[in-house]
C-alpha cells in the first residue's frame, strides 16, 4: 500500500497551571508564597527522514498530540515541560493548512525540522504576584492552550530523473536494469501501481543519481483518467525527465503519436514540466519493426535527444546511463 496524501488532526501540548502555594515550616511563620510555575506544553515538530518512503503511518493514525506541561508545585518548583511530538515524514512532503489553504512547510532535507504547532506556555505561580502590599497572594495563572489544526500532507517524490511513459513501454524493466529498485514487471499494462525510486550507481565516478519510475500514463491523464494522474506530481521536483517510447509499437501503438501524447499530458498537467530537460529512450530496438520506426521518429523530431536502447539485450543502456548522469550534473 502506497500512501502519498493524508489529512491529519494535530494538537500541541497545553501549558501547566501555576501553583498557589505557601511555605509552611517550623520556625518560619512568615514563609510566604512559594507556588511554582507550570511547565510548557510540547510542540508538534515535523522531521524529514530519508528512510520513510510514504505517509501510510498517518493514514492509519491521523491524530497526534504532544504532551501537556505539568502544573507548578510548592517550594517554587516549576512543573515538568511536556515532551514534543515528533512526526517523521518522507522527504518531499508539502504541508497545507486545511482551514486557510496555505502551504506552510515543505520538508526536503534529511533531519530537517519544522515546528508546526507550538505548545502553550506554563502559567505563573503565586510567587509572581507577591508585593509589599500583597504579601500573601492567592492568585495564579492558568497555562495557555497549545495550538491545534488540521493539515494535509502531500508527498512529492524527490528524485533526479523522472521516468514517464505509457503502459508496457518498458519503464519498470529499465528501472530494474539500471537501479537498485525492483518494481514488478509483466507482459500486461499497469503492473506498476505506485512510484518507485531507485538509485543508479556510477562506481567509476564514486557517485550516484536517483530515478523515479511513475505508473503508466494514458491519454487524458491530466483529466484524472487512469493511474498516472495521481502520480504526475511526483515528477515536479525532478531535475530532468526521461520519456520511454515503445519503438516497436506493441499493441498497435504509434511511437510518434505516443511521444506527442506524452508531451501533451505533461503540458496539460503543468507547463513547467516542459521547461525541464527532456530525453527520450527509444526502447525495444531489438524488435523487427523498431529500426524503421526509429528512423521515422528522428526525421519527424530532429531536435529531440533520443537514445535507442533494448532492455532485453541491454544495447544502448550504458550510453543512456551516462547521458542521465550528465543531465543531472548539468542542472546541479
């Protein structure tokens, strides 16, 4: 189960009440007030964690509350402050206030923290009210309530390269081939039901990049058709896009039309996606009709950065890996 969007109700801890106490000890008949302050309430803190993959824990547990502060005690003892409630969330999470619709935080770094809700301050004990004309004050202050709110957490995957294509084009096969991710592959559409982020290693360069495999789009994806529309936001942060085209034209497809349709869907969802560097992997070049259709493709789109590959024979894959690395470093 992959969860990339949840709604949560959160509350920071309340401040503890102050204490109205008086010192009572033998030989100290005029001990006076000694009520301590209440402890502060705990905050609700968001913390980015690269080891958290999605938001499923908040789907099953959408309520969280920080600990409240303890009330003050005699002998001017301050109550213990409440513990913070730390919510670990995946990198790339956008936090929106559901009441105002305002985006209030984006967590993009490991161990990055954001105080979402502040705990209430502890109340004053009666020692604060002592004066020359009020030597035995009984008043104290109650602790302030902690902040509360309802929020939407939306995950936008952080990856260097976004891999996009129609069903059965070979996205998952390529992901299996060049990364450490292992998405399901099969000879039928929509075997990928959730984004998969894999690491592409470059041992000779002592470096790596990340690639996000997005579930297959269909025509009309920008209008919420099919599966891909739910996951198009996962390529918004990618530095470059790789469109994978079935150059054989399996299932009666036309590679030229597929390329045009993919660009249209990306543009219809967000024109900013087309401002990224876009590369094309012409897959299934080992098939009999692929070379002829590849020639037609490069004639129709002469300015496109297209790389012929075969995920079956692995021809052209090494060159494609180098291209992807250079594409990422170019943006960096």
